C-alpha cells in the first residue's frame, strides 16, 4: 500500500512524495483513512512509529486555506511542539496554509503577531495557548480538528486541567478529535470518554528495541561512574552521541566534566535552559556542530534526530519504557547503532525492570583495559547460595 492509495489531497500527497516516502507505516496506514472519514480516533502508538504524519497528513487534506485556526494540536513540551509544527509546514507546503507555533519560555510578541496575521493550523503547549486566549489573540470558533498528542505526558506534567479548559473552548458540534497516547492509564481513559465521540481505536504494538541497535549494561563501582563514562567516550569511535541523565543538575555536571577533557563539541539540553539555547543545542547537534548532546528525558521521546551513532545512559532509567525510548535515538531508519548503559549496584532493580519490559536478559560488558575497582557486579559467575545443614540440632555454615 502506497500513500497514493490512501485518499490524501493532491497538494499533501505531492509534498509527501517529495520527501521520498512512498509507503506508510502501520499507524499511518490504519489512521489516515479513518481520519479522512471524519471519525474520532484513539491512537495508542509509541514514538518513532510515524505518528505525527498519521494525524498531520489527513488533517491537512481535510481543510482549505481560511486564515483562521481550523486545526489545533496540543503538545506537552516545547520541543515536541516545534517538531510537530515543522512537520505540518513540510506536509502543508503546497497548500498555502500557515502554521502558528505557541510555547512558553519566550516572549509573546512574535507568537501573537503570527495569530494576528492569520493562520490555519496552531501547534501549542497548553499553558501558552491559554495565555493567548486570555489576551484575546487566540479564538477557537473555527476549530474543526482537535489533536491531543502525547496525552500521557500531559497528564504526568499536570496539564490535564488546562487541556480540559481548551477542549471546552473548542466547538463540540462538528469537531473531530484525535487522541494519541503511548499509554492509557485510568485517568486518561476517563478523559478520552469525555472528549471523544464513538472513537475508533488504533493500537500499534508497544515500542521494542530495534534489531539494528546493539545494547548492553556496563557494570561498574558507584565511585567510577564518571570515570567509565569518559572512558567509553574515549574508547568509542562515535559520529554523534546522546548521553541521557536522570536530572537537570546531572546533565550540567556531565557536560562540564566532558568539556574539562578538552571536548568542546558538547551541549546540554534540559528544561532549565532557556528555550533559545535549547533550540540552538538541538539544531547544532543535528547539523554536526555538536558531537555530544547531554540531555534529560525531555529529549528522549518525540525528538527526531537522525544519524545518532551512539546512546549512553549515565544511569539506568527509573522507568523501563524510557530505556527503549532513549536507545531508540540510535539505529533509526535501519542504520546500525550502539547503546551503553552504566550500571551500578544501587540500580539493579531498575535494570531488572528493563529486562522484564524488553523480555530479554541484557548482556553485561566490560571495557577493555579499564582499571575497574572490584564490585560484585563484575562477577561473571552467578553468586552461589550459602548452604546450611543441621549438626547436633544447630545450624552451621557448610
């Protein structure tokens, strides 16, 4: 099945074919015809499955240039909003329709100007969109398609009250609502029942580690975590590497530590960094200006960066699903990639959760010539249990 069989409008199909894509992904093949029919949709799909095009292509095909917001897309983070807006601009390039991008952390002026000049598609984070409504810059009366993307993350980030308000601001009659979430906890299911009408459910299998990614745990003493990270970078012939940390402070510390070795092509990316610098870091990493990007999980899901040769987890992720999302930044588009996860004794429970999630024991590796301090994690043979037997009514060690 090709894109030319799905019923997309001629301008949108032309833009898609110009990108070089000919065949849709599973989520696209299932969602596009249903959305074109006008049905509400619940899409359960992970990052990297082509979800954005699954809702952008049919939505663009259903509207014509009007100069008023007709499509509204809500995203939980600035980075995701920026990426989705870029996709709408790319696929709508032949339609003449304009896209407004609204997110916090920057001044309102330029964003308000976009709305005043007239747009057909608005991609926004919830807080900034509500700000624009209160300032009378954003009007919802002509919204025909409402897209709620990464709803589980919006719930985690506390945005659900704002999202409810926005849903209520949009017309209920005649509105098509598209609802995408990687997971569906009870709170989200209740919310979906409230805002959708007879939705069609489309579910794609949960994320799995791509066959093109070679990944392993690297056990080490807690005191040698930093030393091993620097050794991995020195030992590895990388083209571009993403290092994931658990906290913003760790990201800054790791970035400073790498710079202290003389490596200048490194940048940090997390929510404490102002939006302009975050976008510069991401753009610089994409262009090759930076070879190393140190990031928190704000960059693990949804950020589209091609050509990443290596991923390093500074710590084992607390959420097993994040392991798959993180290492999925490499090995994309059938390219080969490597992922290293530094494992210390205090993270064994997290490591076990990861192995259960991927349904596979993850191999343990040692870095050649690294001066390891002994830790039981380095033992290659399983620890044998202490056997006891009764002697004279008492227990003693065998």
